[in-house]
């Protein structure tokens, strides 16, 4: 049996052991086992396709396969069979990659073949770039693989850290951005170009880490949006630069004015993509109606070894987000299709000058919006506790006029000691502010002020019955709209 057949046989068997209620209601997980980065996010054959870094065999990272879901609408997803396994001599793992449509409109995939070569007592790692095409519903690796290896790498860059191609087609050419590590130990994004997908020329260094943004960079993405060029990187081992550019594994967006012509980045601004606890390796795609849509691995890589005991899966994707740029800042909001998941809705006006429980807003799977209007300019404070039961809760305290926000999940039920507390500074707001909470069984995503800032976090080990919500709003009136989320991922056995 091939590695791929083995994985397919295994996932089919193990998936049945995971009850629907043990999974998130509307966030994606691996069919079974471990998931990390989103890969090959694309639309073809009338459906969206989203692949993912996948180890079906355990809830830990290991020999990377690609798993797959597909969806007609980015909301209702079906698990497809495992899509790729590391079965070629040039790879020990199929690492992250992406998809584009070729000139005939067929999907083509570019990914990193990660190879470990034993060398006496040591191991040498080689990362090269490969192409796969969709032939009769199977991802078939090109005979000419790898298509970029040592010879294609500019001087001073490392073949052992050379990965995560993001490809797209523009005019006559296919382009790809790739991350690599320069000899000074710092990451960089390299731009490549090809006209036939098999021969790739190095065009230029798109951006180099100047030492402020961690060490190696991973999972670059480049796109044009609202007259800007945008580059994403996921920085490893960042030291804190500011409350926004925090330490750890941190995904960043560099934004500059788009001057047209060959892909380029005249950087004006840098922004952390998510200020919460769990967000890494985002990948975007252009939807058929022209929206730039992001999806990311909703997990801090640092918590990779902390799968809950006995779990059949570990790792989730964030809910897909639409991107836009306003006043030079990247905004993210949940894709509008979320409304197709809404069940019962509740609207109410609230005045909560002492902490109070709001039974109308109870629940664990909902899309909740709070509009805050300050009674006096510059004076208002919101404190919200959600996913609460007794001493278990996650809390948020927000003072819009100071731009100060504290997110605290220390009491959310987890025994493991990972980052549980963040204090961040946001753009200040004098009169009104808004907060939107997407709550699911194993996560929350908080969008502030129309998606100007986002904070995401997982909620493992937080009991399903923890659904109480309390509010304290000093100096503000609140308009709350709650949509219950009732249905979720489409699957025969869900
Ligand atoms: C990011 C990453 C990528 C790599 C993949 C391997 O999370 O380390 O750089 O391709 O995961 O699973």
C-alpha cells in the first residue's frame, strides 16, 4: 500500500471515532490527528478548496501530509481524502504551499519538499520546491521535481530553511514568494518568476528581516489590495517591539503603496495580524467575486505539544476573514457568508453599571456584536466575561478612549501553562466603539471596531456548559445583537 493509501485508509477509520460534538461547530479541524498551516487555498471546479498540513496518525506534528476540505460557499465543508503524502525520494515531508490556476484554468500546486538526509550522527535538512497538478481528482507530482533547488537559490541563503511558496499568476507570468534564511540567521522573502511553472528565475529580494522581526520567517504571502501591496510573513522567535508587535511566533503584515508593475513592496507600515493568543501561518485567496480572503492556523506554534488528553484531533483554522485597507491599515472581518449559519437572533439595549449576567446572551456558539456609545466623551469601560461557568471564564476589559485592552484566559480551564494574558494598545476611540465575538466550542475570535484589530484564542478544556456571559459597562450604553450559530460543517455524519 502506498503512503497515501495508508493515510486514507487510516483517516477513514479514525474519523468515525470522533463524535460531531467533540469538534468545533463552525471551525475546521483535521479529519483526524494533527493540523497546522492552511495550504492551497483556492477556487476551482465550482468549489473552494482548502488543504492543510496534516499528520493523520497522531495529535502531534510529524511527517507532513496534505489533508483537504472542499466547500461550495466557504461555510459548509466536506472532508476530502488525504491529498498528498511524502512518498518521493526528494521528500520526508510535504510542507506548506499554495495553488494558482494555470492558463487553461486548471489548478496547479507548489509546495516545499522537506527532506532529512542522515549524515553520520547528524542530519542534513534540504528544502526544495515542487509542483503538483490535479489530474483526475488526484494531486500528481511533476516528473521534473524539484523545480527550485540549490541552483535557484541566491548566494548566502540557506537550503535548509527555504520554504512555503505562495504562487499566483499575473499577466504573462507565474510568481512565487518564498522564505529563506540568510547567512546572518535572519529570514527573507524571495521573489521568483516563471512562464511555464517548471523553470523559475529568481527576480529579487522582496524583503529582508532587519533583525527586529524575530529570526527565520515562514509562510510568506503577497497580494495587491485597495491600491496597496501587502506582504505577510510569520516570524519565528520575535522579541517584543511594542504591545502590538509582541514576542513569540507572530504573523505580520507589511503594507506599502502599490505602484503597479512587477510585484514590489515600498513598505510604509507594519502591523501584527492578530493580537490574541493563537494565530499563525495565514494564507489568502481571491474569491470569484474579487474579495481577498484569509484563513490561518488558529494556534500558537508554542502550544504544539499541548493536545488535550485523549483528543482525536488537534489544531483548528480561524473562521475565514475578508480583508480591506482603510487609512493604510489592514482590516479583517468574518466573511459575510457567516449569516447563513445564523439561528435565532436576539437584540437588546443594555445598561450595566455594575457587573451583571445577561441570560439573553448565553451560549457557546454565537456571533455577538456589541456597539458601545460613551455617555460622556472619553469615558467608558467595558468588561466582558464569556464562556463562563463558576470560576471558569475568559475575560476582556476594554477602555476605548485609552485604547487599552486586556484579554485574559488564565481561568479558561486549561492546566497547561502557555500565554494566557495579553495587554494591548489599540487606536483610541472617544465616543463609540464596537466589539464582535465569534464564539465556538473550542475558540473565540474578537473583532474590534469593524475589524481594525483582531484577537483570537483557542479554548481547549473549557467545558461545553460554560456558556454564561457577564457584562460591566461603565459610562456607556450598549446595543447587543446576538446570532446563535446552529449548523456547521457539512458532513454526512454530522
Ligand atoms: C509553519 C511551518 C512551515 C512549514 C510547515 C511544516 O507553521 O513551519 O514553515 O512549511 O509549518 O509543517
